[in-house]
C-alpha cells in the first residue's frame, strides 16, 4: 500500500476529526494515510514528515529545492492543500522528479461566497455601521444595492466563475478579465471579456481571483484605483501582493472609493502597524475564505483522490502543475 502523509493542519478537535475521516476515506482507496502536522513550519520538520512518504499533502508554506532534494528518493508527488501554488517552486520540484498538484475547485464555493459577502458588506458599509453602533453614535450611513449593477472579476477560473453565477441571481452584468480565456469561454460562463481599465472604470464591484505571479504583482495599483467610481468597492481573496496595499489604504483613507474587503495580505499575519488597520471602510479577515466545514473536507477528499489516481498510474491531466516532470 502506498503511503500518503499530510502535514497540513494543527492539533485541534476540528483537524482530529477531519484526519480521522481522511484516513478512513483513503483506506477505501487503498491508500495508507498518516497525518503528521508540521507546526510551527520548518523545512527540517517538513522533510522529516515527508521523506518516508510516497506522496505528501502540503500547506501554504514555501516548498523548494531545499525540501524536494531531501525527500525525492521516495516522495514522487506533493499536493497543495488548497489552490494557490505561488509558494511552491515548480522548477525545483521538476528538477527533483516530484510531481505537484493541488485541490482544484475544492474551495471555489467557499471563496466565492466570501467574496460575495465582502462585496455586499462593503456596499452597505457594515464595518462603519458596526463601529458607530458600538461607540454609542446612532448615525445611519447609507449604502447602495447590487441589483443590476456591474461586477468586474479578475481571473475567471473556478472561483471567479462561481462568483459570476452568484451575482447572476442579482441580474448583474459581469465583466471578466482573463487573457487565457476566449470571448466565447467567458460568455459561456455568463460574462463579457473585458480589459482591466474598462473593469476598474465601469464596475460597481471589482473582485480579484487571480493567481499570484510576476504578471499579477500589484495589478491593483494607484493608477487603477484612481479609475474607480466613488461608489465602487474592491475585494481581494486571492493573494496579498496582487494589491498595492499602500495605494489601497490611501484610496480608502481619502474616500476615493466606497470600501474594500481583504482576506489576504502581502505579509501574513498582517503587521499591526499596517496602514490597512483602523479604516472604517475596509473589512479585514485572516485568510479564511476557504475555511468552511465543507471546503476543508472537500480539500482532503480531493487531495486523496489525486494521490490515489497518481498511485494507480493515472494521468492527472490539468491537476498536474508541472507536466515537464513526466520527462524526468
Ligand atoms: N483566500 C483563500 O483562502 C484562497 C483560497 C483559494 C484560492 N485562493 C486564491 O485564488 C486564486 C484563484 O483560485 P481559482 O480556484 O479560481 O484558480 P483557477 O486556477 O481555477 O483560476 C485562475 C484563473 O486565473 C487566470 N489567470 C492566470 N494568470 C492570469 C493573469 N496573469 N491575468 C489574468 N488571469 C490569469 C487563469 O486563466 C484562470 O482562469 C488562487 O490562485 C489562489 O491564490 C485564495
């Protein structure tokens, strides 16, 4: 039986339960599953956990050649528990003959619902209204609705498309920015393909669902924020460095846009001296968009499905992030 080791999670009732369930699910697929949480993360601890595994489920920490070169003798596959793989050095994995995968689409509903919630909350100024009530001031701040408005989605993948579907229930006009998709592909998912400037200039809500790469670094910057309407809101649940945080803090402080919601930050945990802290028109959450009971389990089951398919010699198709590894 092939051995799959999961290093994700921490010792708590929630993760104890999830890992018991994961072990049973893996056994049904003839996979020997073991949970070895690496907390706090160190490369040394990750190596110790993964070197005697045939495959590993890894967390959001940086995984590179320093780890891969030490586990390569036995470990031939690592699966990101999650979707973003910007912290995994794919070239190093390929060099060491290790395939990299992820839990594609397993948290799309959770993240899309979070983006939707943040947009609605920002439009109704919930952070400000909560603060005034808590401070004894009965001041009624007026919001606006999303019915029939324009929503701009940057990155039209699993999460972006799910968000489009949610807003279709509000009769919204959806604009999608995704150079890797054709006009027809966008239309089939209910959106019009649009460029960045059009989206920032025209939309009432802009939601970021891009992967973090060199190309997407600071896509949301001072120039683009300056194009937005005063009544518009910006939400990012993707990765921190896609948004220029200083520029966003300035735009919010000067009320050049109505509000924003951020779940991810350039540095996590968010430093307490960040210019983003203390703004009434900004909703902050600690990278919890995928943290729902449903998504947590979906990610375990998807990771185990991927490992079982790999062990059976099946082609992982688009779930394989470094196809060049096949040449090794
Ligand atoms: N906050 C969280 O907990 C959380 C959870 C899940 C995912 N995420 C982030 O959300 C991102 C999107 O997730 P997903 O499941 O929709 O991924 P996905 O791979 O399904 O979709 C990404 C989309 O972005 C497009 N894209 C790639 N490069 C682009 C570029 N330079 N410009 C424009 N579009 C580009 C792709 O064509 C694809 O359609 C992930 O990369 C991850 O970083 C965050």
